[in-house]
């Protein structure tokens, strides 16, 4: 895809707030033709981009939104898969139903969107898919087990997808933010069994307080949006791009270089967890 000139038709999922909203606003300023999606969209055409209804857990909803863009514009050049939510709780306290909802949104939601847009991209032999992952997709975080699992899965899915679609002129890339100031912090879902009676409650509350403090002190969503724009504009994008505070990006390097148990010990100490 020639990204150097002209407006691109861009579809951004989960665009009602946070990273998604920052993306649609920045890309609109850069004169791209932008569609955002939300489960309950508001009318925003007056600000230069259009909001469509999409629930990424529903096949028909995804197809309907994608078909709307294709009918209006004739193509989709770029998809930013950002829709998602975060589930917190000990692995033991998390029900299968809660885990399924997390994976359905964060992994299968991306799958549904990719499967809806890829036929038209293949036909044009051009396209770009940018999947918003997380530092939690490289490092398993305590009491974020299924959020991390969903992002680890997204990382593997994207690596596989890249190799499959390259021959069709399509590039799939990961953007891997660290802590970002978004509503995800306030909207985090807690496993139902994580309250009174949980053997993990004290540790869970302590760790979650640290995680949420770091999120509220994280980088603004606009930093991630700028990285998304960079990925759109580079001719041959890499597999993944990190964005966030230096210490968090350095953690990715540390995990690659240090013995696994050593890195785990550092991570546990950061969250006040002790080894026996």
C-alpha cells in the first residue's frame, strides 16, 4: 500500500474514548477518511469523522459496519483494531464465562474484523491492519491473567497473519502500549469471586492499586495515536512497535535478556509479592 500520498480510508474500532478516540481525532486532522466504531455510537460527523455501531463480539454487527464503509467509500485501506476491555482477578477466581468474555472481545473480536475486511484488501492487493496489543501481551501480569492471555494470543495471531497476507500486499502490525491514561482503568471488570471470601483478596487489592496508579500516571492516548500514524506511514512496517514510558519499554528488553526466574522475581517485587 502506498502510504506516502493521499487520504486513506481508516476504520478504528473502540473509538468512543481513550486510544481509539485519540486515533480518529488525529487521523481526521491528517485529512484521512475516518470511521470509528462503538457499541453505542454518537453522531460525530460534524467533527470530521463518522461513528458506526459495532459490537466486535457479534458477527453480524461487524459485517454490517464493514459493509457500510465499503459501500460508502469503495475500500478500507487501514484497520486499527483497538476495541477491548480488561478483566482483573486471580486465575482461580475467574470463571470460565468471565474468561470467555475477555477472550471473545480481545481476540475473537479482532478475528471477526480481520475476516470481514481481508477479502476486499486481498482483491485490491493492498491494506494495513494495526492491532493494539499491550505490555501485558509480552509480560504476564499478576491478577491480570486473562487480560495478558488475550494479548499474548493477539501477538501470536498477528505474527501468523503477517506471514499469510504479505503475498497480497497487506501488512499486519502490532502496537504495544505500556500504561496509558484511559477509561480502561475505571471500566476494568473484576472477577465476581475476587471479593469477600477470596484467598487472594489482600494481594489482589494491593497489586491492583499499584497497577491502576501506574495507569493513571501513564502516557496520554495521543502518544499511542501518533505511533499508529507512524505505522500507517512507514513503507514496510515492522512486526511490533512499543510506546510508553522508558522503564516499561526497558522491561521488554530485560525479559529477553534475563533468566526467566530472575525477571519474574523483579516483577513480583514491583507488585509487593513475595516468594516463599
